[in-house]
């Protein structure tokens, strides 16, 4: 097995650049970016570290091979030629779990899954010298992507989607995914020295994800992954990755705020915060958005208001957006960021966004409207600290 492996982080459309930056921050080489996927390479320990740390990706796939195929015979032979035995043991479970086929001559998904499964079986038969596989020890779900006759075969290292952090046991109706919520926080460039508010917080996902970012808590720290049971993955490698994540939690102190009119949702938010380990860094209160007022400056609002998708809700949503616009603009020097699937959001909010970004929350097309206020003034260094910095600069210039 080569020292470097090829991985694919699958992502929601619209946040590819965010996940690309996350991967680079982990120290891995990004080799290709396409819609919904980031290809990258790294050592074997990139599997546990990516699963533990990627906040905004959906899954981490291990790429086994890529090739062109225009017939099912080609698909079979080229799949069979790949080194599946490097990853799948004789007793491993390896379903052809997911397939996508776009603009390809191999459009039959059921046939594609059947043929890939058969090819892997034949390959492993020849390597393990067996005629039957029990498939009862560890899961190695095979993903098949066919785009314009280019086939990419991979194994899912994550199991459940990476949005399953383990803290959201309860959620209100149509919640925003944790991965998208984290991406919104990154896109806002919020820092822990700025006030933070979600005035329509629901079950608290955005607030909780911001708190986890502020504390540098790895999002996968409280869950398990499919590849933890893989025989090709040393148990010590996972232990080291988890210890690294535990040690990385910082000692920063801050308080993020969330408010909503639904007491049931707020109860869920508090429970979720406890499970996420950030209850000491967030506070939730019952308050309508129309009553939000503060003398604090340079704060950040990130929120996910209703989109008005149901019949009879549109007028109510339009009124809510008008109220939001009035309230948010009254907060001097604040920046605010709103995700909405309502096409005429800016009209009723009463202000055009500085910029917006199209992204998908599941199958829902939304826009992330970004309104940037001024940055807070830089804090002046204490005189002693400034003098030390000046001395260091003078010494470096002499050197």
C-alpha cells in the first residue's frame, strides 16, 4: 500500500471553497475541486483526522480508482483490476451502497451497482482464494460516481454523514444541517472577541456550531466512524487522532446568544448545547426578533429564518423579513448574515446584501445574504508589550 492515499470530501453545493480551506488547514494537498467534491491526498492518518475535524464536509471517501468506461464490460474489468484487497478484508462487508450517473452511457444505476459488486467479489476471490464471503466484520460501503463516462470508485470512511455530530438528539422542524451552519459561521469571519446572536435560533444549531468553532472542539469528537473498525487502520492511529483533538480544545471564554419565540425549541437548544459540551458558552432566551435591542457594537448576527414554503405563510414571512430589516439596521455597526430560500428576501428585508452566495441545504436552494458592518477597532497593546515588540523589531533589523 502506498504511503499517500487519495481522498474525496463530498460537500453541499456552494461551500466547496470552505471545505477546501479546511483540508489545507489540516495540512493535506488539494488536487482537484469540482461541484460537490474536493479531491485531496495525504498519509493514512488523514482518514481519522479528516473525519474528526472537517466541519463542513458531508463525508470522507477513500478513492480506490478512476477510469473511463463506456460499456458495462469495461466497468467490470476495470473495477476488477483495482486493489480492493488493500482495504477490504476477507470477512468485510462491502455493499455497492451508492451510485450516481450523470451524462453517461452507463445510465442504469441498478446494473452499475450489480456489476461493480460482482467485479469486487471476483477480485477478492482471486486474492483470498475463497468462494464465499461472510461479510460480517466491518463495513466498507462502495460509492460509484459516473460523470460523462468517467468512473470514480471509492469506499466510505465515515459511515453516517459528518453532520451527525452526536449532539442533536432533538431538532425543530426543517432544521439547518450542522455542516451548513458551521460553513455560515466560517463565511461570516466571526471571531470570539465579537458579540454573536441568532435571533431566530430554533433548536440552536448555528449558535452551537459557532461555540464549537470558538472552542476549537473537533466536530467528530463525540461520535464513531465506519473506518474505526477497519483492519487496515491501526487502532493506535485513531487513538492518537482523538487525543490530538482533545488536546486542541482551547480555554477561551465567551458567551454566544440565541433567542426565539418557541419555548419548545429553546428547551431543545439547551439540551443540544449540553450534549455538545458548550452549555457554558451559550445562552438562550425567549424573545421575538422584533424586540431585539442592544447597545453593544460590532456584533455578528447569523440566522436562518422561515422561508414561507407552505401555503398561507408567504405574507407572514414577508412581514417577518420587514421586521428583521428594521431591527438589524438599528444595531449600530453590526454585521448580519441571513440564509433564506425565499427569492425576494432582499425586497422585503429592505436592503440589498453586500454580497450573496447560492448554496444548497439538502435539496433546498438557498442564498446566504451577507451584510458587512465595520470591523471593531484594533485593541491597543499595553505599553510594556509594545516596547518589547519594538525592541524585537530593532534586534531583527540589526540581524
